[in-house]
């Protein structure tokens, strides 16, 4: 306490002003951390979308491979089979690279998969399942079982990527519904269309196949095509409400969705009106390829929306830091000038009061000497008293000036009272 009492008034005032900067800095740090967390959230979504691309490409390539399965023979079929295999291997190579870069952050690890009951649902497990499918005889039952394993691992990996990358938790309506189309609706639609192709090849076998086709048609219309359409349109409609309008979202997705819609309606009409297997299979294949093309564009546009969100948050963070910095700088300048306006007059008063007190002390000593003389000289006493009165007036004026510095307008009343007393 004694040390604080010895501290000059300037540093004390500076400390008082500085204490108000502490909560400002704390609030700024909290704001920056919140914006940084939002940026990291969207960055992780971008990673998830990057993992989905080779998985979706793999799924499409496997569906192409299925086209060369039961009922397909000849030189042309063999060439298509080899092309499909090459595409599968290409997508697996891309998947390996993406997993090397992002597998750990997305918890494609033994621990991360195990605690979610998804053991073996990784790139190695997918490659192993594909190997069994590639070696299976299309004419034997193990072919269908091998494909089922591949399809299950692929979809589980997509689900895992969506869960651990925050895609499934996307906070904005435009990117959320586009995520729904990319992560859920389109992959599910791809599987359904591949199943319809396989069912169409058995339509000549009787009513059982027709019943399967009718069920597939209902599910495709409501759960697949209907969901893909609704999610895509909602994403387009909500685009203007978040981080500005994307110049490419609406033109690209409306065009590709129109292609999917046209082919889907043709397929549904053929399935409901008892079309032959060859026609239905061809329409299903065309629809699958159109929906995959739509998925590619939707995935790219999802990246655009996520990057726009990241840019917006990064801009907000930069502006917050700059504005806060300017505010602190301006407040510091104001505090400096206020401090100078207080300390400089006080220093001037100190300089004026010091000599006045010394002279006053000298006058008092002279008075004491005069009064001790046996025959005091009246003229000398008057001179000393005049000097004393002058020094007292100087000190009184200094005290009133000090009062003005401390009390402001109240000092005028003090001066008036002092003048009244003197009069």
C-alpha cells in the first residue's frame, strides 16, 4: 500500500485506463476464437467432401462393373469389364491418397472405427472386398454376396466421413441441403438404380421380379429421386440467405437436375407401365449416369459454399481485429491527451507552490525576528506583511487552480466563496 501511495498520479491514471483494455482484449480473443472455430468446422467439412469424391467414384465404377455381370457376354462386354476395373483401381488409388492426408483427422483409424462399430470400414477393407468381387464368378451366388459387402463398406465409409467431418452437422440451410443431396440422397439413388438394372434383367422370369420392380419404383420415386430433387431445390432457394449468392450454384444444378428429372420420369413411367427389361435397364443406366454427373456438380458447389463461408468468417475475424485495434489505439491516444491535460497543469502548480512555500517560510522567519526586537520597526513589519500577503495570494490562486483541475465547475463556487470571505 505504501508503495502504491508513492506512485505518481500519472502512472496511476494510466493503470486505471489500462485496466479497461483488459476486458476488451479478452472479448476480442473470445470473438476471434469463435470465428476460428467456425472456420475450422467448415475446413473439416471440405475434408469430408474430399473423401466422398473417390468413394462416390468407386461406387459408380463398381456399378459399371456390375453391368458386365450376369447376362453380359462377348468381346464388347469383356472390354467394358476391363474399363470398369481400371476405373475402380484408379478411384482406389485416389482414395488411398486422400486417406493418407485426411484419414486420421476423420478418424479412419482402428480406434476411431472400432468405437463406432465400423471395424474394417476403411480403404484397406474396401480394397479387400473389391478384390473378392473382382474374383467372383458372375454366374454364381457369391458374386451377389461380394457386391453386397462392397456396397455396405462403401456406404458405411461415406457415413463415417459425414459424421466425423461435421458434414452431417452443417449449420447453414443452403450447404446443409446440398450436403444431404451429396452425402445421402445421391449415393442412395445410385445404389437403387443399380439394383433396378439387375432386377430388369430378370423380368422375364415372372411376377416375383415385377413385384420387386414395383417396390423399387416406389422407393426410387419417394426416397431417392424425390429427396434429391427437394434437397437440391432447397439449397438453390436458400443460397441467397447465406454469404452472398453463388454465381454457379443455380445455373449448374438446375441444368443437371433437369437432366436427372427427365430421365427419372421416363424410367418411372416405364416401370409403372410394364416396360420390358431391356428398356427399363437402359433407362436406369442412363438415369444413374445422369445422377452421378449431378452429384459431381453438387459436390463441387458444396465446396464453393463452404469456401464462401470460410472467407466470410476470415473477413469478419480480420475486421474484428482491425476495428478493435483501431479502437484501442484511439482510446490510448485519448487517454494520453487526457493524462497530459491533468498531469501537466498539476506539475505547473507544483512548480509554483514550491517557491511560494519557501518565500512564505522566509517571511514568517522575518516576522518572528521583527517581533523579537525590543523596538520593532513598523515600516519593516508592513513590508514583510505585504510580502506575506502577496505570497499567500499566489498560493491561494494556485490552490484554486488545483481545485479547478480536480473538481471542474465546482471550483468557481469555491473561488466565489473565497472572494466573499476576503471582502
